C-alpha cells in the first residue's frame, strides 16, 4: 500500500503559551501541524481548538528531555511517512 506523504510543521511545547500561539498562526495559514508536549490533557485541548482552522492538527505526547522518547518520536514520524517542514 502506498501511503501519501504529508508535510507537517512540528511545534514543540505546542499545547500552551508561545508554542500554542505559533500553532494557531501556522494553522491559520493552512499548514498541517503536529503539536508535541509532555501534557496529554493540554495536547487534546489544544488540538480541539486548532481543529477550527484549515489544515490538519496531530498531537504526540513526548517528553523531549528523555532521549529514548525522542528516538521513539523520530521512529513514529518515519513509520507514518511524515515530511517535516
């Protein structure tokens, strides 16, 4: 099966604060975004708000201070054929 590749803008800390504001701007421009955060509840809330904008919004729970989690995240990106902007 050939899975189409999509470009995503990855925003770390995207569930709140400056990261969330950047996510809203990118989403408003129609970009597909992927929010990364270590707070699952905030990720889901942010995704719900971003879904009102054009483009797609994905979320991924990850603590970027843990190297094993970073490696898992990179493997996940590759397995889902995601291109990163």
